[in-house]
C-alpha cells in the first residue's frame, strides 16, 4: 500500500507546476489526488494476465490505412497557398505563437 498523500506532497506538486494554491485548494486537491491514487491502486490490483494487449478498444477492426509509399508535395505546391512565402528559400512565415 502506498503512503498517504499529504498536503506537503500537494504543495510540492503545485510548486513543480508553478501553481499558487490557497489552503482550501490544498486541502481539496489533497483529498482529490488521494482518491485518484486509491482508484489507480484498485486498478493495479486487477489480474489482467489473461487479457490480450490492444492498441485501442476496437481491436477487432482495422482502423489504420496501409502504409503505401507515395510521392509528397513539391516545394512549389506546398508554398502555393502560403500567405507570406519565400519560394526561393523554400520557406514560409508563420505567426509567432510564443512570447511577444
């Protein structure tokens, strides 16, 4: 059996995630995370030795297409609809999504 989850554990997790939690949130999350871990322990106790591994729940159905090699787009085709392309360099500009 795993040791009980403490408020100190939740404070450490919150610090790793750069979260500031109130005392009420720490108490709430301690209970919630302890419940999640207890459920995970219950799942680990289930004997699955006779259950075949599956990639997804519909293991009896073929859901992936065959991996047939084919030609890719040419650089000019790939850049044809780019709003700010540099065809000579084979590049196009994208908006900045991180930072300012």
